C-alpha cells in the first residue's frame, strides 16, 4: 500500500510539473505575440513620422533656396537663371 501511495504522489508531482510547464509555454507564446504586435504598431507610427519629417525638411530646403535667390542682386539672379536654363 505504501508503494502505491508513493507512486500516486510521484505521478501527481509530475502531472503538476507538466501542467505548470504547459501554462508557462502558453504564457510565453502570448507574451511574444503581444510584444510583436505592439512593436509593429510603434514601427508603423515611427515610419509615418519619419516620412512626415522628411517632407518637412524638403519644404524647408526649398524655402531656404527661394530665400537665397531673393537675397541675391537682381543682375545675379538673371545670370544664374540663364545658366540653369541651358
């Protein structure tokens, strides 16, 4: 009778350990999935912000070029414009 009780106790301990490992594996899988989805969402937002920033830099560069053209003397503007047209 004593060996039967020992075998049942050992079986319950192994069963509890197996259930614990399965629950841990399920937790890890859910955690990785949630982390991946959050990272993908932040990546999309970051990519959009970088694109908007690049567009703003292009506009700013055009503004600087226009301002540079406007601050040149009128005669120099005509000479540069003629050279660019060729």
